[in-house]
């Protein structure tokens, strides 16, 4: 693995490295993002954040909100999956924004990057609702990733208010236990169905939630109908998908 660029800012060491054809972002040793244009889906945790958009017909996913840009790998995946009208990415770390633009190629005109605290941004937002919201709000403590906003009822109420009734909410959790503990809060906030997504090589567990029911088979149908290459479709199917129990 080679180091392409490094910079230390206020106690955080940012490092962009290459591993084969992949570009990776590390912050204080925490692995944040990886992007390989030849292998957009390679079994990484970012697959679990982007691919749930296929539970709905891609043509219905026109407005996207990403909370936590990181290096921008998730945005690049969404560009592969969707022909969205606009994507707003909210990121508090100005160096992550610089890296996403310079090293990960997040420069498209229909992608708006907001340099802001995503929690405050969501609470103050008053525009049109989003068809897809990805909550990937992570920091790090002692070189370990950690959520910076609990998936509790007040936070979910804010997300619910800006999500279209037919929309999809995707939330990244450190562990399966963290996600399962949050399911009652999702149910109390008006979400009626959810799935647990995971990748065998990562501890993180992703929750995918809906305010109106979907059929689990719809995801596979939309994947098969997509313009992804056979290799990309095969890689997408590696993701583990399990229904969550709503009491």
C-alpha cells in the first residue's frame, strides 16, 4: 500500500493511500473510505449504504441526502446506481471535503457539498423532502470509529420530517446490537419496516427503514433490471440482508 498524500491538522493525521487500483482515506488510522472505479461494489461496508436505494425504482430516487461525506466513496457508488437530480452531502470536516474532491473525484455539478455540522443542518433544514437519506455520522475516539448522534426518538423525528413518505432511510451502526436497540425508536417515529444489512468482513451493521412497506424481492428485481455489469451485480448480491422485527 502506497501513501499518496498526508497532512496533519489539529491533531488529526489525514492519509490518502492506494491499494492496487483503490484509493483509501484514513483519519488517525481509522479507515473511512475506499473507491475503485473498476470495482464500485467489492463487499465493503459502503455497499450496504448505497445499494439499499434499489428497494425503490431508481427513477423515483431523485433527491438524495448524505450525512457524513468521508472520502466520498458512497457518493461515487450512488452515481453508479442512480440518475439523481441532486445530492446534498453534509460534512463537518473541511479536509474530508478537500480529499473527496481532489482524490475521490466528487466534483459533479449535481452534487452539493455543505461544510456544516450535519446534526444542526438537519434540524434547521426547511426545503423539499428527500427520497433517500443516508446517516453515516461517525467520528473517532482512541483510533476507533463511533457514532456522533444516537439513533434516538428526537433525532429520528428530525430525519422523518425531511424524508419523503415513500423514501428510504439508511443508518450506519457500529454493531448489530446498536441497531437492534434502536428499532423501537424507529417504530415509534413512524417507520413500519426495516432490514439489517451487513458485510461478512465488517462489524458494522446498516439499518434500512421505510415509512411505507416494500417487498424484499423488489431490491433484487431492481438490481437485475439495472445497467450494472454482471460482475457488479454479483458483488452486490454478496451483501447479507435480513428483515428486522417490528413489534
